[in-house]
C-alpha cells in the first residue's frame, strides 16, 4: 500500500514550487509586485526576471523566507496582517496569492487590506483550489468521505473552500472587477468529459483542480 506523504514532505514540495502555469496571468505592465505566501521565492524570482519587475514577498515560514530573501527584493517573515504595517501604501501594481487565500479565516478582510497597498487600477492575481474537482467529488459522493490531508484541496490548513462561482462572488463583493477567471491544472480523466457531456456542460468545471483569477481594483 502506497504511503501518504507527510506534512513535512508536502511543505518541501510546496516551498520549491515555481508555479510556472501562473506566470502568464501576471499583467505585463506590473513593475512592483507583492507575492503573498512566496515560499522560497522561486515564483517571484521567475516573474522578477520575466517582467524585469521589483518583487517583494511575505512568507509565514521563517526558513522559507530566509531562502526567498536571497532571490527577491524584500521579504517579510510572518503572516500577512503582521507585515501590513511595514508595507508602503498605494505602492504595488500587482499582488499575488498562489494557493493562499483559502488559508485565511477571513479572506475578505485580506482583500480589503490590499486596496490600501495597490496603486489605482492595481491587480490581484490568485490561484484557488476548486472544491468541485472530480477527485474531491468522488471522495464525497462515492466514498462518502471528507478527510483532511497533508496537501491538496482538503489540506488540513485550509479554512475556506471555493467553487468557481464563489470565487467570483468574493472578489466582486470586495470591490474588484473580474478580468480573467480560468480553470487550470485539469485532470485528463475521461470521467470528467463524460460527466460534462451527461450534464450538458453543467459539471464541466469539475475537471479543474484550481481556478486562476485576475481582478482589478475598481
């Protein structure tokens, strides 16, 4: 029987993840970027070179923040709210949340605080896990289970769970204009194609592990 990865093993993978699939979602005119949950700075380092941008980071894990500090322009170790007082107001063109907003008990409060950090018409780019992902639905509906794990959609550090519809509602209610909302990291399973066909497209969102969203401050 295959052994499930431990929390430590999952953290090592997460901290080194470059998230290349999210690079093209960063608006090309972004020159000052804040990466919240920057891990070891690999994604920030990529967009720093790709856009010739100034990239700051916030990272809860102190060891990961130390690694990121060698790659980014400035890195704060701690949670988002503790770093706010040290961040310049109306400074960033873009704030990035790659698989981060679901870790907050109150993501609406986070998005509200971002308004003070962004320049007028600034952007937020996020990737958020899709709770309607087919693998999750199989566990819930077929196996009648909802088991928290060391990673994935039911990560035991997730406080909030989202669908495509609730992602859009969260940003709109927080005062942002939706520019892009796109499913990413789709499964190749034929089951999702069949499910989408049988439901006349109603379940087509279930093939995506996450949704990438780009919004602009209204």
